[in-house]
């Protein structure tokens, strides 16, 4: 089983053209099929998670890799994490600017270093030494994200009351995947460009193990998307895993408890998760207007959903 998300936020039918919806659905299906092809050949859950996330990182529709949003200073600073539920090993990178696929850098940290998290220049140097693809920072520039930053900068000059009530639907465009392989092992991964107009050096929940990314064969695999500061404070990914492990909740009950009860009660704590257990049961709750999400099982048929209804 492979489950993925392409970000949560204000995503409604009114805000989406038919052509844009078609592009999103095709991209999510491609990522699902890529990961499932690996699982069907006997590949590991870690292999499937990395491969499916790389597809989304290379697609400018999503706020990860090529389509990452801009910081206040007009840069693209990328974060990613991956975790192996069998070994409890994990790797993450934060604030990187020249690594084409941050999820692969996160995996390199997990498998080829003694560490869990590496940031900035150090992570970039490590990725370079590991032979990962390095690109000029201009590779990540897209007109759509640049315009979004300019709009945010203009909005900063306006009185608060005149600003639109809803967030731009790209704001929480993190991507992530969770997978279960034929050996019964879980894995989770998440990759993001963060939030438009974020302060220099800001790091969200995606690369923080237990906040935006977590996997354990004793409970569940989780990848989150949303307002990262809240997901860090509430240790969302691990909280869901703990509810499954210690209270015996189902993956659906645990994910709903955290996303639709705990976080929903907190102003501003918008977002969602994908969560998967070792029996192939999964949940995809979100408390925002929509979340790009999908799953693919042993039958090889991809399923994609976008809106709340």
C-alpha cells in the first residue's frame, strides 16, 4: 500500500480550473504508480517513498523541489525527511538551496551518516560528496511562486483588515508519502519549500522527526502538511503513532483525534496527514478546505482526491 499527499490548504472547486485539476490528478497518479511499481517488484517501503516523492519534487505544481515557494529574501530553501519504520532510522535536511531532490539527500543522511538532521551548507556539501544531483538555485525559480511572493510582500504593507480571509491554496503545498512493503515494513517521507515569505532560516515541521514525519513498525507511518509551527508544537506525527501504540486506537481514530479534535480547536492550526498501519489500513484526515491526496493498493489502481466533499 502506498498513500501520498500533495499538500493541504484552501483548495475548493471554485478556486480550481478544470485544466489545473486535471494536471494535479495526473501528477498524483504518476507518483502513486511510480511508488507502487517499486513495491510490486519487491522493493522496500523506503524505496517507494523516495521514488514517489521525487516525482512530486520534480513537478512545479507542488511546493517541494522545482515548485518550492520563496522566502522573504527571494530564495528557495527546501526541507525534507524520511524514516524507516523497521530500523527506526531517520534522515532529514533543512534549508538547502542547491539539491535537486531533497528527499534523496534526507535518505543519504539516514543511510550514509551517523546523524539524523543536517542543515544548510553542511547538508549541501554532504549531498555533493554523496554524488546527488546538484543544481543552480535558479532551477527552483517558477513565475507562479515568484508572483505569490510579490503579492505577500504587497499585502504586508496593507492594513490587516483589508487582507483576504483565506490563505492562498498553495500555502501548505508540502508533499509526502507513506508506504507498506511486502515484508510488512513501513516508511514515511515528507518534502517541502515551506511557506511563502517565510523568514530566512525558518524551518517547519516536515524535516522534524515526530512532528511532520514519523514511521515505526510498532504503530504507523505518518506524513503531515499544514501550518508547520503548530505541527511542531503538538508533535503531530508522533502523537498519532502514540495513540495507536498505547491506547490501541485504529489509524483512522488516532489521526482524526489529532487533526480534527486537538488541532481543530487551535486557531490557525490548519492542515492534514496521511497515516498507514502494517495491515494496510490508512487515514487521510484534514481540517482545511482541501488536501491533494491519493492511494494505491495491490490491485495497482490509483485513487486521487482533492476536495473536502
